[in-house]
C-alpha cells in the first residue's frame, strides 16, 4: 500500500500542478462568455455576444489597442529577427576582435529588469526631446528582442553541418546562391522560432511599453489602464482568441516535429 | 520564454573552425550598433539623469545636468522599505517557484521519458500561461482571491479559512502572483537539464546502497545545477523589477509597493526623473552583483 502511494505521488502532484497553472487561463476564457455590463467581475449569465461583437462601438478601443499591438509586434519582430540572425551567424562562423564584449552586450539586456530598460530608454528620449509614440515603442521592442533572437538562432547555426555548404561551393554555387539555397532554408526553423518568440515577447510586453508609449495604447496597456475601473469582457475575448491561436501553432509545431522524428527514425 | 537563452547556448557544439573575414563586421555592425544606441546609450542617459538637479527657475519635471549624488542618498532614505521588499519578495517567490517546479520538471523530464507525446503535451501546458496576457492572468487571480470570490467564500463556509481572512492587497497575494507568473521560467530550464540527466548515475548510486534521498541530494541535484541556476535567475530578475503584481489595481496594496512601482510613479506620475533614474541604477547594480556572485558560486560560468 505504502509502495503504490509513493509511486502515484509524483504523477498526482504533476496533475495538480498543471491544473493549478491552468486556473487563470480557464477563468479568463470562461469570463469571455459573461453577459457583463461595464466591468467583468461577477457572473451574470452566458452569452456569445462578446465574441460576436468584439469591436462594438463603445469598446472599439480594445480592438484599436489590439491592432496597435499586432502592428508593433510585426515590425519589431521583422527588425529584431533580421538584426539578431545576422549577429548569430557572425558569432558562430567568424573570428573577430571584441568577441567577449559582444557576448556581454548581448547578454546584458536579458539580465536587466524591464523597468530599468524602460526607464533608460524613456530618459534618453526625454533628453533628446523625442516625442513618445508608436515609433518609440517599436524601437524599444526591437531592442529587447534582439538578444533572444541571437540565442535562439545561434543554436541552429551551430548545429548546421558545414559540409553541406562546402558541397554547394564545390558545385560552383556563388556565395549568394549557397546562402539562398542551402544556408537560409536550413536555418529557417530556428529563424521562425526566434520570430515567434520575439512576437510573443513584444505582444505581451507591458512594462517597457508603459515607459515609452506616450498616448499610444497597446493591448496590455489597455488592460492596465482599465484595471482600476473594470476590464470589459471583450478584452477576455481577445486574450482567449490569442491563446487558442498560439496553442494551435505550438501544438502543430510539436506534432509535425514528432512526425518528422518518427520518419527519420524509420529511415535510419 | 527567456529559458531558450540559457538552455540552448550551453548545448551548441562549437564548429570546426571560425574564419576571419570582413563579412563578420558587416553582419555584426547593424545589430551591435542598434544595441549601443538603444540599450547602452539609454543606460548612460539613466546614469546622467540620476545625478540631475532641479532647474533653478524651472517647473516641476525640469532638471538640468549636475553631479547631485545626494539623489542616491535621498532615494535610499525615502524608499529603503521598497528596496528591501522588492528583493525579499523576489527571493521568496524564487524559492517557492523552485520548490513548486522541481518535482514537476522531474516528472516531465525523467519519469515521462517513455511517453514523448505526453511529455510534449505537459510542456505545452507549462508554457500555456505565456499565451494569455500577463496582466489578465494576474487580474484573474485578483478576482479569485478577492473576498467576494466563490473560492474564498466557500473556503470560509467550510471553515477551512478564518472568517476574517483577507488576501488581496497583502504581501501574501503579491508573492503568490510573482510565484505564479514566473513558474514557467523556472520549470523550463529545470526540465531541459533534467531531460538530459543520465539515469545510469542514479542506478549506480542505488547499486551502491545509497538511500533514495542521498541519491537525490548527491547526484540528481548537482547534475541539475545548471537548470537550477538558470531558473532561479530567470525568476529572480524579473520578479525583483516587477510592478504589476504589487500594483494596487492588481494584487498589491499600499503596503506592498515594490521598487518598480516607485520607479514608475516617480518617472511617469511625479516627473521626478532623477529619483526614478537613481532607483533604476540601484536596482540594476544590485542585480548585476547578485547575478555575478551567484553564477561564480554555483560554478556554472559557461552558462552565460
């Protein structure tokens, strides 16, 4: 009896821990169906209305904030992924001076609390007299995403077999042909993972945005500002939809990776 | 999601040889320049701002460059409780997250190895909180822990909770929120090291008649040290600087304000930029000292 209890203790704990982690997610999802009025705190009955009319007039600002977040996320992701991928390739492939200083410069933004990053940029924009708007948010987001792109892509570059590129060169491929036909396609999964990570970081960022956004509202900032007077259920709808979308992407990626590994295992 | 930063960099094998070429400069320059302009230069601005003095005939929020080091004395004197609270809360939350995450990561990374599909499903569940807005999931806890919530009222009805028990606005709620929000940062690096743990070492320990607890203490824990170090740093750093959980509109109250709340209030509301800058510099310096000492002590320097 004692033995079987010990055997089940860890799985049971894992189950309870995972359920615990899901609690606020389920809560947010359930309350996206609440027939609420202004604030969304007490349960008033089930409705699909909020899902069907997310952008209705009086709450149009939720959708505007959401649109801003998407736009900022896409631009910052493209910029950070480009800059970060270039750095990652250079770090793995080339010898250069100031390597350790470069690594430190890439590590520091990840070890700096967001509030310091946000206040620092805001202090710089203030002293230069730059007005804070969408552009300053994009500059800020690109900055903190670069390091995460570098570490994600670096692993992929390092695992790339140099023989494949040599083969391309041996077959008289030009440098640009080798890059476009061999290097880039092989790096693509790493680059995509880095881009997804960047977008997720940018989309959910509040602290740095709050310091550098001026009058522009992003989705997290909208929630922060309305927290005092009550969040409309439409915010729950958007958050739940984003959650489902992200979950589908991750599960698809996992399943396709598992399938590919199975296929490779069969071949060898 | 920063776990990738700490876990992948250690596993990457070094390539055969690195070439020296002007291409390297071309690849590095744009990104490095960007970080110099928008990461390093802002830190310098922050340092300069922290020594600023109020302009002589200026309005509120107008400062000129000076070397007013007393700013630091002033903010430490004024906000000493907030500074101590930040590091105290962050430390407790980090320890709680480690205690919560280790068994979870152990089960996913070691016990569930035979079922890869279950393993990846559980991992997806661990990172799932990342997919829902940080602010909304914190608000969800606020509502669940509030006095009127069905959780609290039913616990009180069952006499499992004192009738006058109260959660939101207390240090308990803030630490709870910090712990919950950063658990995935702890679980993922732990998982990545435990997943690679060679079970033969544990078998060897068992064969040599070590008690299960000793095997855990002398073999499993030391071998999972890189994950413990990465996880604790990834939890501690954002927790110490966080100001959402401690905010009055979220889980905190007037007596739970952390350093982040004070920086935000001074910068964005009171327009006391030098005070906010001085507090930011203090926060960053303390964290850098803690990180470097901790990483050296834990003997995992290659992690960075």
